[in-house]
């Protein structure tokens, strides 16, 4: 383990390495770590890392969907592309494409940060798939994401190796 303390009650002047959680992360730090740990399913994510990223994703998703909301007609109960002026269809198509690209680009890192958040709460990452249970699954996962850090429930298999792997004894030698 590095010299950085993973205890959230202790403060340090430098950020921890990417393989350790950052307790008390700011929005900018959380988003940088989110994209810096794009597909890292091992390790831990603090509550602040996870919830700042959730806020960021909600805001970006909301901004991308503005053209759709501008064409919604509550009286009709559906999106009416004939409303408004200009090239509404093109704007909605561009917004749809942007939403699709954003979703594809962020589905894996969102799954990874959720996985690491569950590790920090002392739970295995696959517990996240409880969200697939209709109606109550997302509520269960929401509650699990709120749980505090559990240092006593950490498992070595959830962490990155701290020492380099030993070299194979026969590496580079010819076969018998």
C-alpha cells in the first residue's frame, strides 16, 4: 500500500494515486478520476467521487436532451417536430446522435465507478446488477451506493497488486 492514507478522517495535501479512493473529492477531481479510470473495475471509489460523477452525468445528459424537450407537446402527449422554427428535425437528430454517442462512451466507465463504489462500501461489484430487478432493483442499488466506507470488508481481490508479479522461472528458456 502507498503512503497515502485511505482513512477519510486524515487529510493530506496531495491527491492519492488513481488506484486508491479520493475522499472529499471535488467535482473536477471526481470527473478527472472518472475519465482517468475509464475501465478500472478494481479498486475503490469514495462516495464523493461517485456522487459528483452522477451529478456531472445528469447535467450533461440533460443538456444533450434539451432539443427533445423543446419539441414535446403535453397536450398531444408526444414529441411534435412540427413545432418551432428552423430545422427542428435536424436539431433533434443531432441531439439523438449526441445522446447515443455520449451513452456508448460513458456506459463502461459508469459501470466501473459504480463497481468501485460498491467495493468501497464492502460489497462485491456484481451486486450492481440488482438494478435489473424491475421497480425495486434501482432503489436497492441507490441505497447501497449511499452506504459508508467499510475498511473492514475490503478484499485483496478488489485491489490492484502492490508488488510486481514474480517472473516465471522458465521465461526465455527453450522448451525441453
